[in-house]
C-alpha cells in the first residue's frame, strides 16, 4: 500500500470515528438506557425463556425478527419509551404462545394483558370457593379454585376425593374455574378416577439449562434444603451446562395409575381463568388417556398449560421485571400449540349465559353439566 493510499485510509478511519462519536454524543442518555433495557430483554429471552427455541422451530423466526427490529428502531428514534416497547415485545409471546411469559411492576402491561382474557368479575359475582357436595343423587361436585395448597389445602382435596367415593354418586364434576395454578401434586387423589387407559408414551417436562435458570433450583433448594431430588437435579444441570440445552425434569406416565370403577363419567369444568396447574389436570391426566372424562366450558383456558417453573429477571435500568417459565412440555408445545389461540378448548361447549354468581354455590353451569353427564 502506497503512502497516499495509507493516508486516505487513515483519514477515512478518523472521520468515521468522529462521525460515530458525534452521533453517540447526540443520543440522549434516556434513549441509551432504553436501548440497553430493550436489548437486555431480547437477549435474555432468547437465551433463557424455555419456549423460545420451540417457537422458532415452529416457524415463527421471521415474524419474531421483524417485530424485534421494528421495536428497537422505535426505541432508538425515541418514538417508543421502554415501557411501551417491552410491552409490545412481551405481549407477542403472551398472546400467541404462553401466558406464563409476562411483565410485572408496570401499569401499562395491564392494558396489554387484560384484553387477551375475560374479566369475569365485571360480569358476575366471581369469587370461586372450595366446594365438595352432592349436586343430585347421581352427581358430586368438587370445586378447587387454587392449586397453591391454601384455599383449599391438600388435605381438603384428599378428603373431597374420599367423600365422593362414599357418596354413592356415579358422576363427578371437578370445577377449576378461576384456578390460577400452583402445584399439580394436589390432583393425586383424583388421578385414578379420571384416567382409564394407558398413555402411549409420556408427557415430558424439560428444563432449559442456563446459568440464570439454575438460580430457580438454587432458590427451590434454599426453601427445601433436604430435598435430594432438587439437589441431584441441580448438580446434573451444573455438570451439563454448555453441553445440553435442555434437561428432563419430570415425566408423566398414565400407565402408572390404577383406574377406579367410579366415576362412570366425569367432567372438568373450566373457564378462561383456569390457569397453569389448573390446566395441567387436563393436559396430564385427561387428554389422550380418558374416554369417560370430558372438558366443559364456554371459552379456552388461560394458556399456561405447556410451560412451568416460573422465574424472573430485573431490567438494568427500568423499574420493570420479567417473569417467564424455565420448563416446557416441548413435544406437546410443538404438536398441539395453536398460534394466537392459547389454552385448552372445551370438549363440550356450554351454551348457557354466564351465571350470576360463582362463589361457594351450585350454579347454573354445574346443573347443566350434571344433566349432560346423565344423557351420555
């Protein structure tokens, strides 16, 4: 290279550097912080969100990349603040794929989240409470509004199962309207009553193995320090970090149950508020393994049935944090997920108007389902 060419090259390099410095100097600090936060949620999601690889594998890469570029461009030009940009980003996952993925500590998120689901409290007296009682001489109702283990407790659910067995009723309604989830172990007393055939294969729940996600199990272990299963799984994940993207966490196999003679017919009563572990009752113990149990409702469930073990991360600058699932039922997600139609559709659609009250009562929907069970 001649001295002339070298001089020109050096001059161009200096000019380019000056242009970049001037450009950066004109970018307000607020936009720099917004860009840092937006880039953070994007990178974090792609690296840690359990459903992200499955979403891309389903063929949504182009839509995702287009959304990401558009939003970043808006942030860079100051046309969208960070709160609006990340809400637009997060709602794409929440609405179309998985309602376990959501933002917290931001009022704006509520305006994005609420239109996706039905607010039953605006339509009726809506406060589902535990109920275990006869509907009529043939039908028993068990309403379980939560799987957390407090309202009702696990002991209450166990007793409800025993009460049904002693009742002389042939039909069972398990009402999970408004059930926001918790621990699927709460359903154990009812599994033998709902399942009536072997599952072909298993439903496997996979953990996306990243350093950040391992903190979920470290926290779980701090809460239950004597849990050897948590301890062994965390060690397994640490040993395979960087080698395996996913580790098998749990496997559900309906062949392990012993079906009972009663109920002869069963119903799972759902609404758009049935979420997570409430949905898992259907996903794990009804779909594909029960011909005597049907799902009743008016709308699809909430849409958090194929992921779980939720953890969080905090943005570098904005007072916002993201909650997201670290685990996924990957096969079911890939085979059965419907873009833009989260949740589980009822087998039998209830044609009645909404009840006026859903608390600790036997409402119109329960009576309708009880009559329909007799007709089958």
